[in-house]
C-alpha cells in the first residue's frame, strides 16, 4: 500500500470529488481551492514531479494538459481563459510529491507568485 495521498485517490482508498477519469489520469477538485474553478489533474502512474519524469512519460505529460483542456471546455471556462500550473519540488512550492497539474479558472487571475 502506498503512502502517497494522490495514489490513494487513484486507488479510491480516500475520497475525492472526481470530475474526470480515464485509464491514465484522474482529475478532482482541489480541497483548498484558490480560484472558483480549481481542479487537479494527476497521472495514475506515481511520478514524483516533472523533475523525475522520463522520456517514456512524454505522452502522459501531454495527456495531463489535454485533459485540462477537455475539462475547461466541459466547465465552459475556456473562452474567458484559465491558468495551468505545475509546481516542481520544494523550491517551486510543490507540497504533494505526485505529479499534478492545477487547472485554475472562473475568475481573472493575478500573476502573484510569492517567493518562499
Ligand atoms: P502543490 O502545492 O502544487 O503540491 O499542490 C497540492 C495541492 O493538493 C494543494 O492545492 C492542496 O490543496 C491539494 N490537496 C492535497 N490533498 C488533497 C486531497 N486529499 N484532495 C484534494 N486536494 C488535495
Ligand atoms: Zn503517488
């Protein structure tokens, strides 16, 4: 059994508000949203971060972005625009060590990224 909280969401060991799932990715609502729409798109495969992704993960990385695109269309936020965010490692502010893409939208978003 994995200690990774996002692997537990993939395995349905802990609940999440899942909005999309296929054979390779899961998307669910962030439990602490910072925008009206805040969805996390994760790979089912446990990859620590972009830093640890390999050439074999190239298609999977693209899949994360194309899933965000699909969800933004489904939620009708794509016309106004949205933000995609991937934090990498402690210096990038990453808190959960399982690769995830933030889909942020539903409001005009500022560019504030605070140094830590
Ligand atoms: P990051 O700082 O990029 O690693 O983002 C981690 C995100 O995961 C944060 O926005 C958290 O609010 C979110 N998060 C952590 N645990 C859960 C969970 N169990 N369900 C939903 N979102 C979560
Ligand atoms: Zn994991």
